[in-house]
C-alpha cells in the first residue's frame, strides 16, 4: 500500500495543475457579471469529486448559487465526516495592485514560501483548501483505506453570507447527518507551528445612508448653511469609538464573554512577534482597544470597522460640491454570546439616535452570523491534533481566529454536530487582498494531514 506521503510525492505536479485549472475560473459570488463562472465552477467541483471516486455527486439547486453535494457511504455503522468548503471567491479588485492577473495562476516564491506559492484569487480562500479534501479523498479511495463514510458540501455563496446554504441545511438535516464537520477555511500560526482554530467571530454587516439636501449643491453658495452629509457621516462614525477605542453603542458589550486571566495567559503562549507583525504591514505602531494585546484584540474582542465609505466627488481634479448623500459599509465582528441580530438592532437604534437634525439616516442590515467556540477535549479536536503532530512533528496549538464562517454556528444548531477547523493558510497569504497566494508546502501538507484526521477520528470513535 502506498503511504499518503508517497502518494503526494508521486502526484504533486498533477495536484498543482488541477488546482490551477480550478483557479482560472473567476467564481466571484458578489458580482453578478460572473454568475456563469460561478456556476461553471460548481460543475468543475462536481466532476473533480466524481473523478476522485465519490459514489454519488449531485448539484443541488438553491434560490441562489448551487451546492455541490457528494456522498460516499461504505458502512452505515461507521462514523461519517461531513466536509464543508466554498468554491466562490472574493472580488479581485483593486486589480492594478496584483503583480500577476488574479485568474491566471502562477507559482512564485516568497520569503515565507521558499518552495513556491500559487498566486491567484481563491488559492487559499478557499479553492486550494477545499481541493486538498478532494485529493485526500482520492488517495483514500485509490488505496482502499478510507476508514469511514464521507459527505461533501461545497457551496458558492460563502463570501456573500451563505444565504442559500442556510436554506439548504434547514431543509436537509437527514441528508447532512454526520458525526463531525471538517472544514479547511482558516489559517495556522506558521509552517513550523500548526494550530487548530477553536473560535470564530460572529458578524453583523450593515450599510448606512445619510441624506441632506435634495440635490448636490454648490459648496460656496450653500457651504456652512446646510448639513453636509459627508461631514456628518464622518462625525457619526468617529463617535462610535471612545478615546480608549471602546465601542460606544449602548448595550454593545452586555453579553461579551470575559476570559479569565488563566485563559488569557494560555493565549499569550502562542508565538507572536510584534516587530514582525508591524514590519509585515509596514506599520509604525499598532492600534486598538485599551487593556488588550494584539492577539486578543483580533480574536476574543468585538470590533466595529468601516469597510467602505463614499459620497461626493472623487474624480480627477476638484469639484466644489456638497453631496446630497453619503454612505458607508460597516462590519462588527462579534464574540460568542453576542447575538448578531440583537447587535444589528442596537446599532440601528443608536446610529439613528445620533443623527443631527438637518439630515436623515437609514441603516440597511446586510447579513451576519453567530460566533463559534469549540472545546479542545472532543474526539474531533484530538484527532486533528494527532494528525498535525504526525505530519508537522509538533502538536498543534488551539487558537481563536478573528475571521467569521457564520455557517458553523448554524451547523451546530441544525445538524447538532461540532466543527473541526483544520486550516492550512497563513495570515501572510493575503486572502481578500491583492496577490492572494497559497503555499505549495501548505497545499501538499494539507493533503497529507487530512487522511490522518479520518484515521484517528475513527479510532477514537470506537
Ligand atoms: N475563510 C474566511 C474566514 C476566515 C479566514 C476565518 C481566516 C478564519 C481565518 C471566509 O471565507 C470569510 O472570508 N468570511 C467572511 C465572512 C462572510 C460572511 C463574508 C469574513 O470573515 O469576512
Ligand atoms: Mn473562506
Ligand atoms: Mn473569505
């Protein structure tokens, strides 16, 4: 029998080539101009699962983009692993900042990836990480050592809030029943130090609109005499944090879980170098909520950030104008116990209440989801840790991530199953940014580690 290490060595070029083909399809879910490509990607994923040897694969239609569902049942009495991933990607813009086109994948080396990384939108988030599961499954089928049942659920709307997936999960509990959910859509500390994500933040995403005069005005004739919606919006946004960078929305922190000093001391053990952190981002200093360190600010603390702000004249040269309207998109990252719908209400009420007379304000909720934490004494966590320990030579460290995968909390609610987040990306892989990439080392290590998760999960389930 071929070991997974040998199998990866013998097939690595094909694994890379296949991923590159998948990355060429611009499956941007946020932009309707790419809808044909998104659908084409679902078909490519279906074919890849069939080729890997999955008994049954189907494309499930939804009110939005389709979900690829696959199932390989070897024995009803054995455990079932449900693999979740997403085939949609973030928009590529600003496109001019890419050093190579986002949908023409190329391999380049970086300081962190001396053996090369695939540069393309979606390489790490999440096509590359999702495809590791297809290839790990291919190995287990080809070598006749798949130890349990597997289901695949690969969606195409993760980057826009997974609306159709919620719809699908609520209607298909039986079909999706499983013993554990396995996801590779997060990161790890470094290529020398694996980690397992034990927490995700929740999210509330809103858009705000401030309206002043009924048309754009001459800023000389009217300036100073009417409210300028952009000035007002900037002031309102600035007031959402106090001088300690605490969020000022009444009730915002009411349900926030405060970690014990022991838990915080445990977190502080994860390797972190502030100088390198600053250097990687070309920052002269860090910034954030008083009383917390960087690794806490971006994981166990809730935040509020403007993601985009616009209005008025932004073209070439100068135009003297007071805009009729100003807009912003705002995200709040939430921690466990904060309910995203409640937070959206608190935000709306507060934002409307701070609007000065002279303007009207509208808040439009976009999407959101609950945060998630998972215990480290579960069979799934232990199996993942055993798998990482074997392939990296050191045990994994549990880490709470600042990112969100809102569907994970829904899986627990609807399917009553825990999720194990085995991520292989690095923070420096630039997901959602120009020049996203995924290390060849990480891709192949992922393929090598996943079958060991299956093996240990089944052993520990006995
Ligand atoms: N894969 C990411 C989430 C992630 C990345 C979690 C790294 C932890 C570490 C996912 O695709 C994502 O981008 N999620 C969105 C939320 C979604 C509702 C748009 C996010 O976190 O902004
Ligand atoms: Mn993702
Ligand atoms: Mn993403």
